């Protein structure tokens, strides 16, 4: 890695930085402080790594960092923070609500704003589907993470694409599945991530066989879009890129340990084919 010249914080850079820091090969803080942060996925994954002390003394800078801090510092209850410019509309909110309080006004307002942001690049029906998937992932935080208090939900819409991220610092996918007698045999975190994303798979399945459709709406909504998806927990990441992303196209790779679960989704309309 070069000196501390500014670099855009993408997942590849974040992975390299985390690996080098874990091996004590560099001080990661100057790289973090100088990074240009425009994407929410790497920013929220960085936040989760910071909470796990992967980068002692690090800080998320720029507009995204400021908005995150505003959302995280609002107590009691949760309040949203927004970035609204001619080029983008982004929002951040914590998941600090009482379980079952699904109609909290601030959360409803946040989801309506997310739909507006998605509408910058997606048809309204598709925008509704993506926000519905975001809501379902937020609900999963309460049911499975074991730590919802400081989980973060964020969205970002531009004229080109829509992005949303749900990140928590809870027990992680593998430990969550281990709470069910159906998954005591699982040992590999990567397999656990893929299992959790599959239809019909849930740690609550032994209580209610109808459970396990938490990510169904996401993949249905992405059927005619181009997508970039990354799901991160423990020491693995599952990524899916391309047209009509599905689990059949998933790639697993080993990463530095992360406590919790980060789901990052970027979607855009597929280009219209033209005759030649």
C-alpha cells in the first residue's frame, strides 16, 4: 500500500487495510483519516470494524462520518440524519426502538425518505420493493443480532443507483444460527451466511416452519436490476454482482474477523439493449 495519499474507501481497500492492520504491518489510522468516503457499504463496515477495535483510534470522516455521528448520538429514541444535495440524498438512523414498535413515526418518515431517494433512479414499484427489503433487514436485527441498540440503517440515492445498508455489532450469523437445534452442526461462517440468506432457513424455523423468508423480497426485487451485494459476518464475506443477482452467483471469501452482520446492497436499472 502506498503512503497516505487519499484513496476512495471501497471494499477492496478496506479489506487490504484490515488485513495489513491485523498483521501489524502498518498503522491504519492515517489511511482511514485520509480516505475519501462516498459509498455507504464500506463506511458502515468500517464502523463495525472500528467498534471491534480492528482500527484503534480510527474515525470515519467526511459528510458520511458526520451524519453517522449525528444519528448515533440522538437519545432518547432515534432520530435520523440526512445528506441532501443536488447529486445525492442519503439518510442514517439507528435501530434503537422498542421491539414490536413498528409504527414509530421517525422510522416511518425515514422509510418514506428512502423511497424518495430510490425514486431518483428506480421506478416507483421497484423503489417500494427495495425499501421493503430494507425494512425486513432492519427487523432481522431485532430478531437475530442480540444487540439492536446501536445498529444502523442507511440509504443513498443518486440519479444512477440506490444503495442501502443495515449494520449491527451483535452476535453474528453463525452464533445466531447456533441458537437453533437445526444448525448445531454448522462450523463455517461462510456457509452460515449463505444458509441465512436462503429461503426457508431461519434459527426460528423449529418454532415456526413458515419462517426463513427474510431475504426473499430482496432477491425478488433485484430480478431485473444490476446489483452489487455484500454480506459480511465473522471472518467471511459473501458477494453477488451482476444482472438479476441471486444466491446461485454468490462468491465466498475469507476476511478479517468482524463482530456482527453488515448487509450492503447497491442496485441500478439494467441498461436497455439496443439493436445493431
